[in-house]
């Protein structure tokens, strides 16, 4: 997949996800490749798909996304307020995403650009960026031209 496709948010709009209902454009990222691979495995399982090969063997190009955001919410750590903590925990249930989608819609509507949240399947963290609240200059593919050249070389093999 071309990096510009990933950055377009079309995948999230088509399938939805944690904090994003179908129809909403967003970009998801993880803090490490291991977290990303665990998330992919869990997502395929949740969508009812089964990989033909293990994701560790998928040919892939990992790239870095730099975020320069003004407004984000972090759910990475717990809240002392019981009501907020209850909502946070409901958003992070492994096999249920409806609550997180409601919270995501509310936060996106309030102008929040991103939510940082712990992976429910790995030790790392993820971020979802709501594209409707984010200028293109605030979410940048690091070394974009190099990544595109590397992908072209892999396709030529």
C-alpha cells in the first residue's frame, strides 16, 4: 500500500476502528513495530479475517509519522476520577469498540485532533488522529520520498 493511501484515512473511513466509526477519516499509528503487528493480528481477528501467512512474514515497509498537534487527549494512564476511569476502561475493552467510537465522535466533535491510548493487545501505545481536525502540515510522513522509492524497489523485485 502506498503511504499516501495510509495517510488519507480512507481505511478507517471504510472499516471504522477503535474511536472511529465507519465514515470518519482517521490515521492510526503505533509506538513500535511490535505493537503495530499485534494490533494488525487483533484487527484481522475482530473483522473475522484469517491471515494466509503469519503477519511476521508479510513483506512490509515501516515508516515514521511525525505529529505536530495542538489538541490531544491521552488515555494511556488511568484517571483518579472514577467516572472518567470507568469510561476509559470501557473504551479499552479488547473485543468491544462501540463505547470508544462514541467517545471518539464526541472528542472529534469537540475539536480534539488525536487520542493516545494503550494497546489492548500489546504493551505499547497507539494514537488515532482525526483528520477533519488536523491540517496536512501537522501529520507528516518522515522521509516520504525515501519511503516511496523503497516501495518502488520492492515492487520491482
